[in-house]
């Protein structure tokens, strides 16, 4: 089964930038949605950004204007460029890929993003 592998997390100062990457270990057919979620300690997992197969995007209000989602469908990859990071962006970030084919949903293992001075 294809696995999603994430990279790019780390420690950054407020105002800094990070770029998260998520790529499949193999090709995923019939992708419909690719996205990023995050989960802070003691909080529920929340949507950060998604991009649908037609190219439309949706962002959480808290990240609009600062984060940008992009994809490389040939690589079954999704990226998240995060600029002007704030301490409240600190969380474990997970990528997700939805497909019309089984198993329909894939999750990455999570990558820690810490924003602190």
C-alpha cells in the first residue's frame, strides 16, 4: 500500500517560513483532494488547507494570506508553504490524500512544526 511521507517540519522563529512536503511512496490513482491538517496539544485536528483536483483551494481563516498549498500530481505530492509563522501555528502537521480508488484516504505520519523565539 502506498505511504505518504512528510518532511520539512522544524523549529522556526516567529515571522519565519517553512515549506512542508508530502509525497507518496508510489503513485496514487484518481486523486480528488489533497490537503494539510494540524493538531496542537490538547486540541482537535483541524483543516489547514485543501486543494481539489480541479485546482480550487480552501484555507482556514487563521492561515489565509500566509500559507499556500500546491501539488505535483505526477508525484502524488502536496506542499505547504508557510510564511509569517506565528506561535499559534505550532502543531503536528498531517497531509491527506483522498482518492476514488481504495483505500480512498491516505494520511502522512505527521511532522512537527514549532514556532518559538
